[in-house]
């Protein structure tokens, strides 16, 4: 048996093993942590205070945007869903609106919604505009407080902040500081406002935040998520190795 044939078999079995492990880990890596996993003392209502910041302009993709600060804003929350502006299914921000500064939406919860653990009995989903919360029965719905959930349109022209934003996953405890702000695309005239209260619902209830700083205070399931990335890469590399060895290995005889 040639070395290429041996490697072909090795890569084949490594691919099968890696794919199986990656599948199992994928099921568990996004499991909700228990409430006591978080520092509940941080998960108070967002702090909104008067701002002294003047309107300013930023630039992205050679377009200028006017930012109109409304309030200074500081938020700790647990991520329950998100929507990426450059996601495959999201055609609104970039193509239709020419909006290249709202890089991501993060839907978060805090307060009793975390302390009670009700989130573990629910499902959440985000689209281009909205965060949706689903509960299986009326009792779960009564335990959930809609005023302790917010969908946040996160605006930045800072590459380091953007990179940090894109690392957040469901279950992570995150910290955002910046300003609630409206903004205008100077080229198209398109505008987006912001909510300034946690008590509103429906269209216009989302917070638009120009982000000065973003931190992931505590990752959910960090070990499983590292394993997921590792075995995803092993699955891909072993598959490519198998294909390469299959192509260069000499033909196998049909007869012994």
C-alpha cells in the first residue's frame, strides 16, 4: 500500500470523526447558561443620561453620515439574538439604504429576565428591523418583561469596535457604551431615529447607539465554542486532505 493510499484512509476516518464531533458540539455550544453564570449586579436597566456631545459626521464606503447624539448611554445585557447588516439574507442596509455604519443589531435582555431564568424557556429571533421573543405558554409570557429587552442598532466607523461587535454570540454578557443617536445619510437623505425609553414597543422602539466602546464581559460556553471552531476546521481540512489524496493515489485494483 502506497503512502498516498495510507493518507487517503487516514484523512477519510479523520473527516468522519471530526464531522461527528463537530455536529455534537454544535448542538450544545449555544445552550443557555444558568442565571447564576452571570454577574446579576451588572444587569441593571441601561443608564441613560444627558449628553453634551455635539452633532458630528463620520464616513464609511466614501459616504458621509451625520450623527445627532441624544443621550449618553451605557448598557449591560445578555445577547439573545442578532442580525448582521452584511448577512446573506439582509439586503436592506447595504444595497437599498446605502447604510454602511449600522454594522450589527444585538437584541439583549437584563434584570429579572435574566435573574428568573425565563429566557431558557423561550426562543428569540432577529431580522433587519426587529427582535422577536417567543414563549411556549401564557405562564412563561407572564414571567417575561418586555421592558427588560431591547433591540439595538449599533453604529460605528471604528474598525476595532466593529471587530469586537462581530465576536458577540447568543448567551454572551456584553457591555456597550456610547450615545443614543439619530443619523442621516448625507448622500441619499435616508434617516434613522432612536428610541429614548425602554417602555415603548413596535416600530421605532429600537435603540440606535453610536458605539464608543464594546466589550464581551463573559462568553457563554467558551470551551464548547472553542471546540466547535477546532472541529469545524478539522472537518474542512481533513475533507480537503482526503480529496487531494484520492486524486493522486494510484488506482486500486478490482482483483486481489
